């Protein structure tokens, strides 16, 4: 008998070794995701990349039409850049505000949204079958956009105030959350804006999901919402035409299915890596609203499948970060508000992208952070700033931020002599000298 036969080697367990190898390979990623500031940096990184990409695509998609109408290719890009220049500081301010501010802000924001929607109903500007804008000179204000933020904050605070021992009673949502949501939704529907109504419904359903309502009630509310949407589609001929063009776009490619067909042509023309930034052919007066509702089609044409998948991944990471905040912070208001924001931003992105690629009907809602429109961009950046504020409350996040040292704004102020330890020392020295 040989030494090898005297000591037989135990057979390898492939499944266990395979799992161990996979766990070992994923260990760095899991360690990175488990860090206290993961949500914080994901929100900042994804928001910044989407905003920068949006500015770049608005310039590309709107340049031809802007040149034809205003004699400058930068008209809509400069307006979007102005909104971004206002929105980024707003996002930073919101990231520094305490939770109490957001709990109180939902009530006046809801009141202002209702007032704005009333103005829209009576004196609003109608475009493409929907009456959703207030004309204030060089800009159009869309009150239904801040209404999304107002509903999320107001609904989250209503339910959080009635939480008992950390648990939220779902029965508390019947009054006044459900009537309040219905009022906002009906006013938006009176403006014939089905897309925004669907987003408001997503926010409301997200609040229900976090509260933990019984599935029967959840299904019943969803059924009523679907019935209301069906009625809205049936009573408006242009919506019925959109549904038929969604089902059979190529049968009326020069009529009601024109925008959907041109969007699909743009997506198909991009191939794997696109035609190149600025090289879109569909933006030459072929694809309507290329800078707003169908900017994803231009993105797919110029950056290809790789670009569209990168954008989808950014929205996925942004949604993951928001849900991570909701799961790691025990405060009921933060859980509810974070989930509502994720449902709003990620849900709106899904609806917009689905319409462009032909798997959902066209609803006319923008792609968050990417499409042209200041009324949509400013509330979205404010909501992301609020998520950053919530991310700072995750376990260990404050300590990690304190250990990191002052941020770029504080360092810049310190360099200018307006803040930081150096400025404090100078002020203390001047005070001593004056004595």
C-alpha cells in the first residue's frame, strides 16, 4: 500500500468551494457597500453624472431646433444650465437642513401646489393636449412638479406623526392622506396630465408599501387607480390615439405613431456604441420633443446601447442608495420620505424610458435630471439634497464625515478667509489686539 492510498484525499465539495470562491471575489464589493457613507457618495455621484449627461444631451438634442427658431443653438441649453446653476446650490442647502425642516415644509408646499394647480385649471397654458403650465414670461412653471415633492413630504409626515413604538398604523392613511392625494390627482387629471397622475400614484403606493397595508387594500386601491386611468384614456381621444399608436405604431407611422416610430428608429440607429456625441440624425426635425420627452432616444442614437445601459445603471444605483437609506435609518419619517422619493425618481425614469423603447404608452413626462425643464429639475435636485441629509443620519455616517475633515465648500471658504479654523484664528487675534 502506498502512502497516497494510506491517506486518501477527501473528495472536493464543488458547491461549497464555488460559493467560497464567489464570496471571496465579492468581499471587496460587499465591504464597500457596507460602509457608512456608501449611500451618501452614491447619491452625489449618480446625481452629478446624470445632471452632467443631461446638460450635454440637451445641448445636442435641442441645438438644431433652437438654431431654427432662435438663431442660436444654445438657447435651450443656456436655460437648462441656468436651472442647474440654481438647482445645485439648492441641493447642497437641502443636504444641510435638519429633518424637522422637511417635516414642516410638506404642508406649505402642498398648499402652494394646490394653489398653482387651481391657477393652471383656470388660466393655464395648454400644449399637446395637456393643460399643465403657467406662462410667466420667458419661463413656463409647471405646478405639478413641486406637487410630487409636496405629496411625498406631507404624506410621510402625516404617517410618521401617528407611528406607535416605531410602527405605523396603516388605518391612519385613510384620513387625510387618501383624500389629499385624491384632490391633487384629480386636479392634475383636470389638466389632462396622465403621466404626472401616474407618478403621484407611485408616490402614494410607495407610502402604502412602507406602512405595510394589507394586500387586499393595496390591490383595491391599485384597481381603482387603474380604472380611473382607463376612464381618462377612453374619454380623451388623443389619449386613446396614443394607446393605439403604442400597440400598433408602425400601422400609422406618419400619424399618431410618428413619435414612437421615430424614437425607435433613433434607438436602433445607435447600435452598440452610438453614432457619436452630436451626430444624431433624428434631431434634424425628425423626432418631436427630442430635448424633453424623448431625450433618451437621442442618447441611445448618439451613445448606443452602452450609453443607455450606463444611464439605466445610474438610476438603479440611485434607487438602491435611497432604499438603503430607508432601510438603515429607524426614523419613520425618513423611511417613508426616502421610499417615496425613490418611487418618484426611479418610477418616472422607468415610465419615460419604457415609452421611448415602446414597452409603455407615451405619457409626456420627462426623464429626471436629464430632460430639459426647470420645473422638473429644481424639485428633483431638492429631493436628492434631502436624501443626502437623510444619508448623513445613517449609523456611523456622522462620525465618518467628521473624520473626513471639512468639505470642499468649507475648504474654499477657508482659503478665502471666510470660514474654517484659519478665519476663526484671525478673528480671535483681531479681538485680542483690540483689547
